[in-house]
């Protein structure tokens, strides 16, 4: 069978198959979802943490230094996601995606975003700049953006046998990814209005009652949305 025939047959099988769907309450492992037509419906909050300006980081600095910055960011972000009860599901270069489920998923994800900001500003940035004068003496600033969105998604397996992974299909992961790409904003964490109105007051207001989030209107993936941004930190 030629490669063309093989692809034709495989795509036809995917198109013709009916999804074998089930409701999920936890984030599934790859083995929990059938490769052929398995699907899990999950109500979840998606968080994307993305290191800013990594293209310049890789271009202008020694790749060994750049790799340590990226690795430090991913390491810290993963630890915060796990500490807040999230599940790490994928990496994409300098970006990590986490999923939160359960009754407090919106609150946990929002606090997670603020804690990642604290990790970058209070731990990663000072330690990297203290070690590497090339970073310290440049106008490059280590920073990040975290995007958070909630909603129902369909989790399926994409790829071929022996080379596949879970894929989340839905508005929430797409919007969260787009929010993490914001580079022209004043904030390091962005959440949708659905997340803001669903999370506990403890992750909305500071100890002295100030709202830690600012409402603004943004175009996200071709859609004008009300989102909330924050530059606040949450103690580690």
C-alpha cells in the first residue's frame, strides 16, 4: 500500500467512526482513551503558561543560557501547577499546559497564575540575572504570560499507534492558549469572565479588599471578549 493509500484509508476510518464518548470527572491518562474512537467529555479549566520573547532569548544569547532560562521557567511552572492540584498534560517548546477539575478549579487555576508570576519575579529572574551577566546587562527581561479559560472539552487521542497523545478540543483550551500569547498588555495573568465570576472571592481580592483583577475588552482569536488581567503575585 502506498503512503497516499494509507493516509486515505486512515482518514476515511476517522471520518466514518462514531465517537465512543463518556463523561469524565478526572483528567484521563492516554491509556484511558481508546485510540480508534474514544473520547472523554470533561468540564475543566485550562491554564497555559508561556515564557515571553523566547525567540529573542534563543537568538541573542548563548543557547546553554537560554536553555537554563526555559528549563527554570518550565520547572517552576510545573511545580506550581501540581501544588495547586492541576494536572500537567503537555509541553510546547517554552509553554506548558495544565488542567484543573473539581469544585474549586477556577479558584485554584487563578491562584496558580499569580503564583507563577511570583516564581518568575521573585525566584527565576533574580537567580538567572545574578548568575549570567549577559542577561543582567541586557535589555532583555524575563517575563511570562498565563492564560486561563474554563468550559467543556472533548479529549481524544491523536496520532498513530506508538506515536500518539491526548488532544483537548474545545473553546477553553483554545482561548487559554490565545490569552497566554498576549504581549501588548500590562498584566502577566489573564482569565476569562467565566473564570472570574466562578472563582472564590479569595482569589479576586487582596487582604485589604482591593480587586486584583482589571476588566478589559480584547480580541481573542477573532472574537471580542471581556477578560480580566492581573499583575499581582500570590505567595509561594
